């Protein structure tokens, strides 16, 4: 059920795009109104989610520590796995965000003959995740050629580099193949590993099917179902310059591609995909372990009414003196 | 809010980069209007239909190249039965003589850099006529 529903949801979206554009001719709705609405939802939702997270109290440092803490000078501390200053935290976060270091440390547990429990590295998920994310980033950036005029040199160079092997005309992009391979692995892993399948929810499958749909329609549009690519850029430029126009002669499959992307954009802030922003706000990663070096006062401690000894003595000085008790102040 | 300064700075930077398409072209002073290609004056009909040529001319040129270079065939018969020499320089550029006015208009607009010109020469540039 967790697999079936998202699968048919994405199929329904594809069908909706086909029917909406090919049969009902709602090009303005699918080409202009929905994309604008999705972008508004994305920006509003993204800001909302980040602000909500930022409002969470962080009274104490709770980094996961996987190495020696900074203590005496002659004990070497692990600056990456137990950072005690901002420099260490930045290095740790950079490795996490750019290279998914915590996923790299993923291990598998197996029972071997003996019986013995054996732990080993499990790098397939890390490799596929890295391949997927960097392909997606490259594809996102090279699509800027449809949204900018003149096209920035960097975007042009990225397109050239991606099509470096010059297979076919237009050249097959390396990232097209890599992203589909990686997505395939990430999907099959959920379907065929019993433990992963057990914990996989509809919210895990939906983004996978959606992005497979986006990549699939994208590859189709580039290599098999040719359309008026100048018209596509005309539509995109109309959107970003707030002078929306619907060009003639653009294939319905393009509108399906666009509808799937629109769905992804609108769905993004409300889903697990928000790890894009959330990774920066992980308190177990982005805090320096200076719990013993710096005094952390719980910021929501209320003012406590205290009665010091000096005040006590002021109150009872005469009586204390009469009883022969010693006093600090005469 | 904790670390509000850092988080808000990050959020603003993210949104500015993300909305790049909305301000970039305006800042560069270009409207992004559909490029106009200069169509040949004498000839009204291309090798195939206008739509096919617009969407899939690269397929055709690729087929031509393979046919000429690998199989030694030089004549193309179009859907309508017309015969053409399979040659970019001698057939296509007989009518579309000016690369800058025709090919490059859309290719530059879309940041495409087809490898035709790695081997083929642009007559206008070299100042030589077709053989």
C-alpha cells in the first residue's frame, strides 16, 4: 500500500498533465498559474519551516561526539568528531553537507557462522545518495539556460562538461544516466531489503517516483520526443520576467514534465525533502562541544528570589547580638 | 530565537540565489524574447516540414553525417520525394548562408554549442564560396 499509492499518484499527475493540456487545452493553468503558485508555496513554506525550527530552544550543547573531547593539552582531541570551536564545527558541517560523512559511516550487521556478529562498511547507500544529489544539482544548474538571458558562462560550461562524451545529437548528458541509475538503486533498495521495506512510508516512495518521473520525462524530451525548445525557453523567460506567454507548438509531454516539477516544488517544504534546509539546523552536528569550557545558562530560567546572609543579618542583627551570636557587620 | 542572525542570513542568501532567474535577466538588461531567424528569400520549402526541421534538424544532420561518412551515400530523398545532396555546406547553407543570422540565433539563445563547426567552415567567415 505504501508503494502503490504514491506510484498511482504520480501516474495520475502524468495523466492530469496529458488530459489538461492535450484534451482540455488548459495551457495557461499548467504553464503559468500552477508554476507561480508552486513557487509562492515553496518560498512561503520554506521560510515558515526554517523559522519554526529556528524558534526551537537550544539551551544546551547536544552534539553527537564520536571522538576524544578537548581536555588537557597533552591529550589529543578529535577536532572533527568532537569539535570544540566554530572552526571544527564548520569543517564537520562542510564534510556532512558536501560529502554526507555520517552516511559514509553507515555500517551493516551480519551474523556469520560461528555464530558471530560481524560489522562491516555499507557504502552503497552513500555512493548512490552522493551520485543522486550531485546529479540533481548539476541538472538543476544546467536548466538555468532556460531561465536566463544571456546564459551565464558557468551554466554553459556545465552543459558542455555534462555532454562531454558527445554521444548522439543532442549529446547524452552523463548526469541523465547517473541520476536514473541512482534513483533506481534507491527505489530497489526500499523494495527489496526487508528491513528497509518495513520502515518505508508513502512519503518515502512519493518523492522517488516523482523525481523518476521528472528525470524520465526530461530524458524523453531531450532525446525521443522532440519539441520546440525555443518555445520552451520563451515560456520560462515569460515566467521569470513576469510577462507570461504561452508559445505555440510545445509538445504536451513538456507540460507533463512541468507539472511534475511544479508538484515537486510545492510539495518540497512539507516533506522530508526539507532536509535540504534542515541539515544546516541539526543540533547534533552544528554545535561545538564546549559544555565544559563555557558555562551555559538555561535561558528560560526564571528570576529566583534569594535571601542572602547579609540581608538575614540586617534583619536580625540586634537580636543576634542580644543572644551573643557573632555578626559580620557591627 | 537562537542564532537568529546566522539563520536569517543563511535563509536570505539561499532565497537570493534561488530567485536568480527572476532578477538576473532584468539586471543584465535582456528581455529574453524569442529570437528571430533570418529565413532565405528565394526558397520557401526546406528539406522536410517546418515543424520537423525546427524540432529535429539535429537528427537529420546526424543521419546525413553517418550516411555520408560511414556509408558513402550522398543523396537524401525527403518525405515528399525531393532529392537533396546530403551536405551541410552545400545544401543547408545554400539557402541559410549566414550562420550568425540563422543557426546561431537559437543556439546562442539556448546556450547550445553544436559540434558542426568543429569540422565545417562557415563560408562567411572564410570568405570562400561553395565548391
